[in-house]
C-alpha cells in the first residue's frame, strides 16, 4: 500500500506538469519507483524523496540574432500581429531606418539604412536576394500576416546572404506554418484601399511532402488631396492614381528525402498602376507588368562531411512590362484640352510610349558552411546573376524617327569567404569576410541629339572588399559590438 500511495502522488504531480516538465517527471517517477521497491529489501522504513521543480529554458531565434556580432534590429510578430500596416510603416519606426514614399499604395519608395540606400543595401526574403524581382515586386507587397520577423542589418550584410550589397540589408523571414493550416485576411484602409491575402498548407506525414498555395490582392484608388506648389499651392485630388496587384503562388517541399529540405516554388505576379500628373492632369497613362518565377531550394546538414552544411538556391524569372502613354489629348487642372506631346499622342515626356519590354533573369546562390570545432568555422558563398533585357517600344521609335532602345545583358559574380572565431565560452565572437565582385555588361547606345549608327558599349569591373564584426558579452544583459 505504501508503494501504491507513492505512485498516486507522483501521478498527480505528473498530470499537473507542463509538457516539458512531464518528461522530467516521468524519468524521476521511474527512478523513484525502483528505489522505493528496493528499499523494503534493505529496511522496512519509509523512504521520502523530495521532487524539486526543474525549469527548462531556451533562447529564442530573435534573441540569438540580437546577441550575434552583427549590428541588427529585429522586428518580431509582436510588432506585426494585429496591425493593418505594411512593411514600410513598420520599418519607418525602426531606429536608423528612413523610408521615403512618393505616394500611396503601390508608389515607389526608398529605404535608407544609416544614410545608405539603393544598390548599397540588399533586400532579401528568407535570405534570398530580391534582385530577380525588383522590377515587379517590392518588400512592401508582402502581407504582414505572412511574416515571422524582419531582420534589419545596419552596416554589414551577413555572408550567408550573398550578393554585392555592403551598406546593410533587410531580410523578411516568412512564417513556417503548422502541418495543416489555413489563413484568410482582409484589410480595409483609407482612400479606398483593400488588401486580401490567403494561405493554405497541407503536410503528408508519411511521405514528408508539404503542399502550399496562397496569394494576395491589393487595390487602392489613392484619391487623397495634394498641394501643387507650381500652381500657387493649389489643392487638387489625385484622380488618376489607381493601383492593383495580384500575386499567386504554390510550393512543394520534401523533408524526408536525401536532402533535409527540397522545395520548388512557382509564383505569378500582375500589376497595373495609373500615373498621376503634377504639372498637368494626366488621365490615361499607366505602367503595367506581368511576370512568372520558378525557384528550387536544396538544403542538407553534414553534406558528405560531418559539420558541412549545404544551402543552394536557383531561380528563373520571365517578365513583361512597360509604359502605356498614347492619349490623343492632354488636360490642365482646369479641364482645358491641350494637344498631345506628339502627333502620335502622349501625355508625358516629349514622346508617346507603348512599351512591351521583355526580361529574363537567372540567379543562383551557393552557401557552404563548415564548423571545424567549437572555436572555428569557415563559410563559402557564391552568388551569380545573369539578366537580359529586350526593350520594345515601336510607338516611341516611330515618334522619334529612329530606334532608341537596344537589348542588353548583365552578369554579376560575387564570391565571399568568411571566418568565424568564438572564444571564452562563447563570450567573444568575431566574423571576418573577404569578397570579390565581378560585373560585366554589354549593349548598344545611340546619341538621340545627333542620330547615327548605334555604338557597342561594354563594361567590365572587378573589386575586392572586406568586412569585420565582433561582439564581447560581459553579462547576459551587457555586451559590446563593433563592425567595419
């Protein structure tokens, strides 16, 4: 009976424990039962065992990032969940980040990290450079409810990201959904703005195959009022600034094959954006684009060698885009009709446009990380990008009287070699990276002021660069960071 009483007591403790403590309690219960059974053979006295509470703790991914040697700010789900804001609004509240918007939803925006912007900084989604999508999609197009966190690197770009950016980076990490998941959201905003997004995921536990499908639709009339400084601060309403974008995608991922992760993705995007005039009331001109992307991701730890991690991405995108500006009349803000910019029409510039440009881009990234021991690690990153542009605007050429746009090809190859050093039980960390940048392009150009035969233009450049970042952790709450 004494043994039975002890079993009931421990069972009650087990049922009241959390998930982590149940495993610990089961182990203690097994040991306690054997000890109590053997105790009767040694002596007939009761044995009392005091079970103390055990706390299991683990560092979150966000805390690990903040404690790394990189100068970084992390925006987690707490700042993202339940908000109707977009990525630009969230980034604008981050110290050291400046976001400049030229208008409402869908308008061009520039993100600056400590004064550096453009090509000096990189935009990434799940550590994959967005260069192949820069003409068709922006970070701001990703719904916030699909984001796990946003990493803002101020100064040094992590070597595993690849690419040529040196001034900083913004990496959007999307959510890793449960095995079976469905999500639908609808947001209504000012100026007749509507945003819809949905995600569905299903996992087969036997085969390890995961299937996902999702999409997003954004629309805004952007009919807010603006002040025209060139017209004595006259206030008018933007009446030709509508924007709509459709994004749809699917993915298939295998996690039980030879690779730890093998994922194939297919994405489709379509955009139409009207152009709002400033000097005159533009009524018909608009930009349009449609594109398709396919990508393959392969990952494996201990890749043919213990301690060697393999990560490979390759993607191909086909795009069609251009400016449609061929209205037969122009209008001022009083509604007066004016002649077009040319006999062939047009509301902007000095010529009409009916752009039907094509682009093809291949991009790939290889990352090999090898952990020598707990103190030393090396990493090799190779990033390649090949882009070919085929502009086509027969209406512009007809108005100018000669061909003004020519095909071009660009290639970039960035190779990075990094060394990680960890000392003093992890309190000191240092990451040194050496990079080589190779860029080449060739096209043809023509002097539009004195028409003559197009001349070939070739550019080839090669540079070396390096970066270093270190961190020393004095206590759990006090550390020193520096980077160059």
